[in-house]
C-alpha cells in the first residue's frame, strides 16, 4: 500500500504559498483515491501557522523547524526533507515545484535511493496504482507514466489543482530534531539586475531578434562582434524592445565561439525556445528557419533584415524583408532613435 508524504517549505510568516496548498489538495485527494496514509511534513523557521491550516485534515503532521531552516539553502533544506522522509517512510513524496524544493528534493531522492519527476501536472489513480502526467521538451510533449521504484518524489507545477481549503484550527505537530552542521552559506539579500539591464521584456510592443549572423564573418572577411554587441544593446536600450535570439546564437557559448555576453538560452525563440506574444517583430541576421519561426506564431507584424534574398523570411514568413546589411541598418536606426 502507498504511503504519501506532502512536503512544503513555509513562507516567512509561517504560512504556506498558494502553490503549496494546491499540492496539499492533490495529496489529500490522492490519499483518498489510493486508500493511502497521508503525512504532512513542514520545514521553516516557524511552522505552526502552516500546521494549523491542516488541523481538520486528520493527517499526521511532522515538522523540522527553527532559525536554521528559515532560508532557502541546499544543505539545510535537504537534511530537513531527508529527516521528514526517514520519519514518515513514504512511498510517494509530493511537493510544489518551487525553486526551493526543486533544488533540494532531487538530492534527497538520491539519498533515499528513490526516483524524482519534475514538471508533474497531474497525479491519478489508474486501476489502483499511481500514474502521473508530466511535460517533456519544454512543454511540447506530455507523457503519462508510472514507476515501480519507491520512494517516488513528485514536484507538481503550479495551477494544476484546487488549493487545499479546509477550515483552519489548532494542530498538534511532532517536531523532528535535525542536527545541522555549521553552515558556510548565509543568504544576506537578493540582488536582481536593474530593469534596463533585463533584455527579456514580455510587455514590450516589439520583439527584436538577433541571429547568429551578427557573430559571423562579414563581407570584409572579418568578424565584428563588439560592434554587433553595441548595435544590438544600443537598440534594445533606446527602443525598450524585448530581445530574442535564434538557437544558433545562444548555443555558441557551449562551442567556445564569440558570443554576446548579455544573451542566454532564456532569450531563445522557437520550437525549443519561447513563443513570445509581442505585437511586432524585427529579425536581424537570422535565417528564419522553421524551427525558429514557429516561435513567432503569436507575433503578427513581422519584418526581417537579411543579406540573403532567399532566406527563410522571404518565403512568406515575414511581411517585409529588407535585403540589407543589418550592421548598416541598425546603425542608422540607432542614430535616428538617438535624435
Ligand atoms: C529539433 C530542432 C529544434 C530547433 N529549435 C530551434 C529554436 O527553438 N529556435 C531557433 O532559433 N532555432 C532552432 N533550431 C535551429 C534552426 O533550425 C536554425 O538552425 C537556427 O534558427 C539558425 O539560426 P540563425 O538563423 O541565427 O543562424 P544561421 O542559419 O547561421 O543564419 C545567419 C543568417 O544571418 C544572415 N546574415 C549574416 N550577416 C548578416 C548581415 N550583416 N546582415 C544581415 N544578415 C546577415 C545570413 O544571411 C544568414 O541568413 C532547431 C533545430 C532543430 C533541429
């Protein structure tokens, strides 16, 4: 028989995030469907407010709490989750796919010789056995699968289940003592880039795509990567456009070629990248191959600049193709914007 453990890390005020309550809802439903015991495992500085949410659940509540567990940090989170697992001896562990549990729980699954699946969107009782639905390949393929190995750790995506919402009360919980070694890592704050340094701007009207052509040899036989960087960043800063990329350009970092420092795989548009929803798009130095252009399906007004009159954009994929040197075009555009 299955034995389910729901694990959640509490918020700074001791309660649970909505995504954790969604997984708690899924855990309760699954335990009823499978006739399995349910244990609730909480980790955080103060977990009593979260425990009280489950006063009416009838589930046993275990906790690892204290100042050591207030911060998201792999060693303390993993040791806490491991202690909960050793105390509850679950066959199935359900947790929200938050950054905190996504970082810690795969390692815990390894320590317990279990298995872990991420990007889970549904758990179901299939003829008395657990089956899950999860995404692969950046949400392009959905699979339904079962596993024989236990414990099976499942990280559920947000928005996939109705949140647990029984009336709160005063819950009794069992504290599990965990010895924590001296920690080398202390979280002192969060540093995020200035908004004008962020190149991905979902709300921008324009998507500006840079392709691998920017880093290739130009008609003079030379590469002009620093000039290209200046032109691309100059346009992004002045226009407020969002920066997209072809796969070839962002993959170059792995191949040790000249790259744009400000570009990452997060900028990639296409079949294996993002499908942004900007009103307009301008593609530069990008060939416009189908696996890239498929990511433009929600961009209605499309223009491209390419030296090659036979590039993919010319074949009905752009409304306007400028057969021109993007270095010259963007220099002129940036000069106009500066005025
Ligand atoms: C399974 C699979 C999934 C894929 N998924 C994606 C994806 O998600 N996103 C994606 O982008 N690709 C994807 N690809 C790759 C895709 O097929 C192309 O290889 C890729 O998009 C090519 O990138 P590019 O156009 O920037 O580079 P290139 O093909 O190298 O094209 C560079 C272009 O720059 C032009 N150029 C050069 N210099 C200038 C200049 N001075 N002025 C104007 N134009 C110039 C050239 O004429 C050329 O057309 C996928 C491929 C496969 C097989």
